[in-house]
């Protein structure tokens, strides 16, 4: 991971138990089908509420580091948009 902001967001989410995995120098994924290492924590859900939902803590951490979250598919979130810091 070359991007400092991406690395910091990745590390914070990983420490919080989010099922993150590296993609490339400027983005990573959150595998919603893998689940959280913290019992009861849901990081996002595409169907359960009748609309796509992303955990506000995930969005907060990512935004703090200059990134944003998009749906790759119903089971995976793409996290990117980080600058080259």
C-alpha cells in the first residue's frame, strides 16, 4: 500500500474488525459476506433493510482519510478515492 491515507483508513478499519482486503495502491475492499471479527457488527447490507446500507463508522473513517465508499456488488464494498498523500 503506497497511499498513506488509504493505508491509515485500512489499518483503522482492520483494527475495528472490518473484513478489509487490499486491492491496489489507491483502494481496498470490504467483504460483507466474510462478516466482522467483532460479534454483532455489520459493516454494510444490500438487502436486509430494503435498501443498501453502509455502517456510518466505516463511512466516517474513510471520509476522515479523504476516501469514499461505493458498492462493487451486493457482497463487497469498494473503498477508494484517496489522494496520493
